[in-house]
C-alpha cells in the first residue's frame, strides 16, 4: 500500500500545491489527486526505496549547480514504512533525485 501526500512550492514564498497518491496492488486507487498517477506510481516503485530510505555510505560528491527554488515535501507511507522526505534542486544530487521522482513531483522522469 502506498499513501503519499505531495506538497509542492514553486518558490519558498509561493502558494502550496497539494496532491495525493494512493495505490494498492500496483494500481492507483481512490483518493488519488495527482495528475498522471500511473507514471508517478511507476517512479515511486522504481526509485522510492533508495530515495525515501537511503542507505548509509560514504559522502556523495555533488556538482554545485542550482536547479531552481522549487521545494517538494512528500509524507505518508510507502509499503508500510513512514515517509517524510524533502526534495529541492539546490545541487546536482538533489536535481538528480528530483528528476528521478519527476512524475511524483509534477514533472517527467529523466
């Protein structure tokens, strides 16, 4: 079962846009308000485990590039595990995560 609430701001002072992705048995379910729920569910299933629950490891080297002021917060549950993740576009690593989860965050996957 997946039940995620996605709160997106185009900039820190801008209005919030709130969406929900609910899925059971690999299919979007009632209560989903996210546009393109099939693509969002595919991205979450493919990348969610690694992005929502990163494994400890050596520090990552990230390019120092700025991708924009957008901020997204994803909360809820992913296969029974609590999720509370923040996505930004402040460096190369953050931009890569945003692109991977693009359909969930209002874009397209890379």
